[in-house]
């Protein structure tokens, strides 16, 4: 990190700072005396700040009294203590101008990322004044003009003063400190910011990455936003990741139940930040590289087959689709390079994104690899963006044709898509070693380099039929492989039945031991659960069962796995995986 990152914004835990009043002409907000907003924050790295932003909390208070909080973007049937406190505090002002305008803006479609971007643009402390350099074109378009934004800003300033909102914030200062501290646990901020700048290229001005935790915005996930502050030659770029509450299982305050809002930490937070922060680099680069009218036919052709699917996900235009496509591919690459995703999880993530309609994602991952290998030619991602779009457009016919063959779900390998259930008797094998379609073999453990365990279809023994699948190793083995297949995450009880036979399965010197058949369940916080049956010694063909209750909001991925992690031989047959 460059030294200027250390000096432009000193942040202290739960400190209170002054905010200068920006000139504006927004009616009451311009003439009302303003107070500095309290700042609830901790610095995670030189250029990464974790914070609770009073502007977002005031916006959340107004939205809590509107229809926005009653639908899927509300707290649901079990609101947190904090949301109940916030709503009770603001209820006497349900008829205020701020609440009325918030409802009107919601009715107009000023929703999702637009309200947080609006709130984070406000200046002037408690006056909630419009930004001195004007509203962004994006916000003006979403709101129907600058006057609507000015009126809403002035009304929020009135609500802050009339309700004494600073008192509400002060009463929850201890909560803010605890939530920020818990979210910070296990988060390697320096590695994340270093990776972002190494991959995209260092920004041209000092940059601050803000994790703005919003305990009264739902459901789990985030919004991205960025803006520049300061005068020419002394600007600072602020990139925000608004972290919504709920839907996470990591950390003491993550349950999202009656007492705590539910925030991510560690790996989940890093992956979320890589996505939303990345938009501040990817979007402007692709926008600048987008072909002139008439030159985007190939890109439009790739988008056309999934246009209706993308519209349902709020990505209605080709340019927006490519922003999301590229950032999702970048995040998988980043996850692997930072050790946030295993090889299997990266493959499963690609399959999941393809299943959402981002079917050319494999192509984009390949292009990213070319970018990383050609940094002398492309020092920054913005330098490569034109080439990326040109390559996709040039290959449009092949991409669409391959996409059609896979139902526009995956260009690279449709068999890697997670399955809700499957049955396998190993009677037919099409891959190396008789590997059935959709299964993969990966390294599970190693003790240095050397001989690898042997895996493959075996026609000499079976629980039923004519073949089974065998895993074997001995005292010379140094690398142990496992058989795996991704399973879709769905609510319900995941069941596994199978037959197994063992011969001389034993842990020898230097080996890890613990051979098993079952599931590897990766949770949202990066921890892993292992519902399974372990096997040892020798035993004839026998039947076994495994069950696991899946709660989708807590589970990131599931993989069926068969692993021999010691000496001996293990056979499996008649695998059946299903939900009930």
C-alpha cells in the first residue's frame, strides 16, 4: 500500500467527528443548523473501514414505516431486536414528510441499491444536504430528477432533528461496536485490498474501501456504491459495500433471530466485498470499452437467449449483464487465489452462476487468465476491457451454439452443475478409470510428493450388478484422492444410501486416517460439516445411510464424497442421494 493511504482519514473506534456543511439549495436543509454525525467505525486496514453509517440508519428508519419493509426486503416474521427498537423509535413520526416521501419514492421504483446510494451521497452532517457536486446521473434517473432527491434529503434532515435520532444512535453504540468487532474477526483486510489493486490496477487517487453494515436492511447480501470527494488534485475515492443483515451463519451475532441482525464475517464477508468492491472497477471499465451503436451485435446476441432470465434478476440490459458476468467470474478467480474457495467450490460456483443464466462464465474465466498472463501489455483491467468484449463478440456464434446445447446453463461443463439427487451403480463409466459423468476425482490430502492412491471402476466385485467403484492405497502412498459430485443446496433432509465393502483399511505411520463416505457441507462462514459414515478394517458388502438437515441460508455448498485416507481398499456401490 502506498504511504498516502495512511494519512488522509484517521478513524478511531466509535469516535465522533465533525462533518462540514456543504452548500446547497434544498430548502429547510440549507438553513437549519447542522450537527456533525457520530461515526461508529473501526479500521481493518490502512484503506479498509468497517462502519455503521448514521445516514443509512436514518434511511432505514424511514423505510421501516413503508411497504418496503413488508415484502421480501423486510425483516420477515422474526425481526431482530435492533429493528424492533428502530421501528418503535420512529413510529411517532410515521406521518412525517420523510416517511411519506420514502413511500412515494418506493412506489416509483426507487428501490434496491438506489436508496443506499442516495443516503451515502448526503453531506452536511445532520442537515442531510445534497452533495456539493450534484447528484449522479444514475440517481437522477432512478428518482425522476434532482428535485425529488433534494426534497427527500431535506425531509430526512428534518426527521433526524425532530426525532432526536442522534439519541437513538448513541443508545445502540455498544451494539455497533460489538457487531463491527465480530465482523472483523477472521477477515484478512490487507490481503483483500492488495488483491483488488494488484488485479485491477491501483486507483489514480487515494481510495477507501468501506464495509457499511446496515442492521435494518434485508435480506443478507449487499449493495455497491462509489463516489469521489474533495477538490481537483486532492480527491479521495470512496468505495462502499453496504452489508445487509440476515442470512448468515458465521459469528456470534449472525443468527438473524430475535436478538441479533446477522452479519457475515471472515470468508463470507471477503467474498461479498470482492463482488461489490469489484463493481467500482469493472463497471466503468466496461462502460468505457462498450462498442459504439451498431458495434455490439455479437454481445447482444450472447445476451438475447437469457434476456428474460436476466430481467427477472434486475439485469435488463446487455451492458448490465456483462458487468455482472465479468465480476462473477473475477470473484471465482479471486476466491481461488486467496484461498477462499477450494477447487471443488470454485467449480461449483461457476456451475451455479451458469445455472442463473451467466452461461458464458467459463469463457470469461479463460479471458481473465489471458489478462493475468499479459500484464505488461495490459497494466490495468481497464486496458484489457476492450479486448475482453471484442473476444466475446467475435466468438458470439460459437458461444450461443454451445450455450443452446446446454440449455444456456454452462458453456464449459454442464455435468458439473449440482444435482438435487442421483443414483449410481457404476455399471457404465465414460471417464478415466471408469468415472461416471458428473463425478470428479480431486486431491483430498497429501504428505509431500510421491505415489498417488488408486481410484477406478472395478468389475470383479459388486453389491449388485456387475461393477463397483474402488479406492486403494498402501504405506508408500503420499497423495490421497477422493471421488466427489456436487449436490444442490435445497431445504429439507438430504439422504444418502449406499453399499460398501472394506479390506485391510488401517492408519499407518504418517497417515491421516479417517476414511469415509458422506457429504462435505461448506457453511457460509467457511467452516465445514461432515455428515458421514467412517469405515475401517475389513467387512463384507453392507448397506449404510447418512442424513443431514439442510438450511439453505446457512449452507454455501454440498459435495458427495468418498475418501480413503489411509492404507487398504474401500469399494462402494448403489449410491442414492435425494432430498425428502
